[in-house]
């Protein structure tokens, strides 16, 4: 089954404790990205990756890191989480990273993170 | 810069009523894409439709229909004969040609259908 898998789905952590949210897709997609969803703000893009070893900042990258060492994985790293990073996080992938939209953007089921 | 406005924060309707969710967008690109996603209470994002800027045809899919008007920069979504299962948050989104997969979302409209 084609899917984008995020882990963990739920996490409560404390300020400053490094954490990683993993994202994996099994569709051989070139493009992957991370969004965060906050009440009243909709979804905002954090980082995206057009292909392996190619990443770029989205609209709200501060406090986050990403890496794309393999095509299927795109982990989101919070080096020193703070309470303002409490949010619902979505990973997404798409077949083509080109300028013309060629296919659906597949979203993971979301990871709800709480930073105390 | 791009912008998507969903002015309706919350809407409540009684089952079987029709409801229209508004979406107004801003972009300087002449080539762009518009989307609607549904987020049910379970939290996942469900893709509903994509429309490119060259295709102004309205679309109907069952009880759902979309009205795209470039002249008013709007891409409105109508649910006919609403059902309780339509209760969800609905997001309108925009992407521009050179970064077509980078979606810029509106703030969402929470629709509650009352039985």
C-alpha cells in the first residue's frame, strides 16, 4: 500500500530534549516536505526536499533541521524543542519535484507533538 | 507573495442544507494550482481537488462542486445536501508553478453539520 509513515504519532517531551520525527514513503517519490498545523494558522511549510541531499527552507524553518540522505526518508529534527513548537506535524511526498504539478501530494497521518 | 484567505472560520448547517466555503487567493504568478483538502476529526488530510490556473471550468463530483473564478481570484467549494460525515475542517491551498509542490494553505473553515 502506497503511504507516508510518520513516527511517533504522539509525543510529549520537555524543553531542550532533542527529538526526531521520522517520515518514510514507499512510493519512490522525489519530493518530500514538512508542515506544521496550528489553530487559526492553517498549515505552514517548514522544510522541503526536491531530491536526495537537496533541502530548502519553507516558511517557518526556525528551530528545525532536516536531512535527506535516502530517497525514502525525510526526518524532522528538533535540536532543542521549545513550547512554541507544540503543534501537529505533517510530512508529505510527491512523485515529481519539477515545476509542473504532476501528481498528488500524499500526506502522512500527522504527529502531534507537545513540548512542556 | 502568495496568500490564501478563508474568511469563514466556522460554519454550522443543518443536515441536507447546502453550504459554500469561500476561498480567495493572491498570487503574482500566471500559472498556479489551487487545492481543497478535508481534515475530518480523525486528523488526516484528504485531498479533494486540484485545479490549475488555465482551467476555469467548474467541477462537480457527487455532492461536491467547485467554482473557480479568476476575475475575483476565488475558488469556492459547495457541498449540496450536507451530511453529518461532511463535518470537518476544510483547507484551501495554492501553489505556484516554479514550486508546484509547495502548498500555501489558508487557515481553514470548520464545518459542522447538525443532524
